[in-house]
């Protein structure tokens, strides 16, 4: 018990400066969140046996829906215990997206956010979430605009469609884990350097589906076809 408390305190106090992103949700309100890639890398540094699982529904889809909206579920195991978390599939204003308008990009983004929040339950970046669960009616939004001040962070413009740091880091980690190079991607017509979030999402989907490339042996033919 004492060890768990000590571990939580140490994780809670870990610095997160330089890894926090921010987004505007309207009425002058901005919310801060931790980079998915940094949260996971930090957790692995603290517990190399840590792992996660993305829950799937009976049809094998990685999200759940009641026919109106949807949510995702994840679980993270570390420090000898497992914590589950769920998160609605939301737009950039933190409003639930109607189920008939949800895209694979929305699901992927929600899973990344859910895993980040899941990791925060162990302490990493948890302080960032303080005060986020605020009511969303008009009156409370006006109060929110008056009382919440934007964090002194360099933020993306709402019109900026560039890939997020989390997307790029996740794509890079997939390339490393599957031993796939930029040249490999170019040979099969995939874009290794996405310029938009949509392109980054397409690259991530492609890498997830691609099989792991075997490392070439010394006697292997350099002209062998790719395995995907």
C-alpha cells in the first residue's frame, strides 16, 4: 500500500512542460491535454512491463455506440494493477459526435485521448485534468470564459490542419515496431510525410494493417518485394 502511494506521488510530480497541447472549445476557453506519445513513453520508463488494451464490441469494432453517440474503452496495466477508462467520441469542442457522422479519425483520436487519461489515473499528467469536468450549459460556459484563463502555451491555430505531434509520434512508433522505413512506404504508394491530419490518420491506419517486415539477413536479396 505504501509503495503504491509513493509511486503515485512520484508519477504525479513528474514534469510535463513542453509536452502539453492546448485546444479552444469556444467562448475563450482553452483546455490543456498531454501528448499521447509522451504519456506512454513516460509510463514505460517507469514500468517497462506496462501494457494497454483497447476494448472491442461484439462485432470486433474498437468503439461502442447506443445508436446516437459513441464511446471508446481502454485499460492500462502497470505497477501490478489494471485501471479501465472510457471516453466519449467528441469533436474539437468536446461535444459528442452523432454516431452517423463518426469517422475512423475520430475513433483513433478518442482512443489516444482515452489512453492518455487512462495513464493519468496512475498519476502521470493527472494535474492537467483538474477542473475539466465542468457543466456545459450556456450559463456555465459564460462563467468558464470568465474564470478559466488560457494556459501560457504555444497553441495551434484552430484553422491549422497540420498533423498533431501525437499523430506523428504514433506513426513513427508503428514504423519502428514493424521495421518499416520511409522508403518502404514510398514503394507501396504510402505517404511517409503527411501534411494534414487526414493524411496522418490514413498513414496510421495503413501502418496498423501492415504486417511486420522481417529484418533482412546478410545473404538476403536487397531487391526482395516488401511483405505488404
